[in-house]
């Protein structure tokens, strides 16, 4: 069962031994680790670039036009430098080409670092063979872990680590003494085992002597058994001769019965052969009849199939026409519906107008009646005053 801490090992030293438990505790440490991590990523991207440029058409869709053009330019610069290195030329040209190649590589790395998802996708997509750069990347990662360990190890933890190493040295010395004592005990055990083996060897020699005596006694017993066996063999031979004579008589009798059965079976075989010939002729006639019937049925089937195919074509044409007519019918129905809605709207509008006109006319008639009534009232008042 796993335990969070081994007995006798300080907690601080366990943290140093396990890099997974180390976490940055300052801004400077995080910056240093960021620089180292970025350098590791750049090394891994640089390791992937030759494989990507070798199959650029395959990864062009994933990379995008800008990175693809940069990689093509980088590939051309690499080929140019290889050509300059293989052929004698000006050192200034080689240095200038190397400088352009470095600038191109830096630009490519900037583009990849700006798109980390693309880098992680290519990391699992591109199959990279083992190369010397793997050793450098591995060493750089170990350097990063070592740097992290050194940055996060406090002076107290360093002292604790040294004390732990001293304790381990003392434990090793004690273990060495214990091993020496155990080796002495082992030598004693080995000596005891050798004595036991010597005693067992003597026992084996005694058993061999007794086995030789038993072999001599067995030889005498074998000779006695051989004599009794010869006597028994002679008796068995005489009994066997009598039995062979009886068996010969039985064989002669059975042979006679066999001949009689053969004659009987030949006669029945002749009858069965005639029946077989008759059955074969009937089968042949049935086969010919079957072939004739099947030929006629095949012809009928082909005719029906041709008619079916023709009707299927006509049905397909009719279905197409039906679809066109259905579409036209749908359009006509839609137009009718729109016209009907317009007519209903016009009728409603006309009804609203009629209602409004009726209302206006009623109001106007009322106004006229009130005007006439008021004028009559004014005249009546005038007459009363006179």
C-alpha cells in the first residue's frame, strides 16, 4: 500500500526527490522556467520541421498559407546552403546564407509559438524517426528539472539533504557489516550441506552394491523362468496345431457357403442393374422435360421482365410529370389562396367603409335635424317677445 512519505526520509527532501511536487514560488523562477520551456518547445518544433517540409503538401491545409510559404522558403535556403557546402565557394556567401536560414527559422518558430494548438496537433500527427536531437531535447528537459530543483531548494532543505546522505552512508556501513556476518553464516551452512552430501554419496554406494547382488539373483531366476517357458511353448505349439486343423475345416465350410452366397447375390445384382437402367432412363426423360419447361418459363420471365422494365420507365416518367403537376397545382392553390385573402380583405375594407359612411350619414342627419330644431326654437322665441 502506497504511503505519502517513507519512514526516515525528511518531507523536504522527498519534495526535492520528486520533481512533480515542485512548483514555482516566485516571479523570477516562473520566468526562468518559461524561458526553458519555450526553448524545449522550439527544439521540438525544429525537430519536426524536416519531416513537415518533406511532406508539405500533406500538411498544407493544417499549416495555413503563411507558415507553408515560410517553410518553402526555409527549404530553399537549406538546399542552397547544402549546395554551397558541397561546392567550394566564398565563405561570406555561406555565412550570409546561414544568417538568412537562422532568420527564417526564427520567423517559423514565432509563427508556431503564436499558434500552440497547431504545434500540439502536428506533434501527434507527424511521425518523427529517432534522431541525435532527441538526446539534446532529453538532456535539456533534465536540465530544466535540475534547474527547477535548484531554484526551489532552500538552504534548510540543502542541509537536510546533506544530513540525509550522511544517514544513508551510515546505513550502508551497517548493511555491509550485516552482509559480512551473513556471509559467515552462509559458509557454515555450505559446509554442513557438503557433509550431508558426502553422507548421501556413501549411502548411494551401498545401494549400488546391493543392486549388483540383486542382479546376480535375478539372473538365476531368469534361467529358471526360461526353462519353464520352453516347456510351456512346446505345449502351446501342440495345442495350436490342433486348433489350426479345426480352423482349416471351418474355413473350407465357410468358403462353400461364400460361393453359394456369391451366386445368389449375382442374380439379385443383375435384377438391380436392370432396375437401375430403367430408373436412369426415367430420370433422363424427367431432366429433359424439366429443361424444356424451364426454357419456356425463362422465355416467359424475360418477356414479363421486359414489359415490367417498360412499365417501370413509363411509371418513372409519370411520376416526374406528377411531381411537376403537383408543384404547379401547389403554386396555383397558393395563388388562389392569396387572391382569396385579398378579396376577403377588400370585402372587409368595403364593409368598414360602408359602416363608416352609414355612421357619417347618421351623424349628418342628426346634425341637420338638430340645426332645424334649433332654428325653429329661435323663431318661436322671437314671436313670443313681439
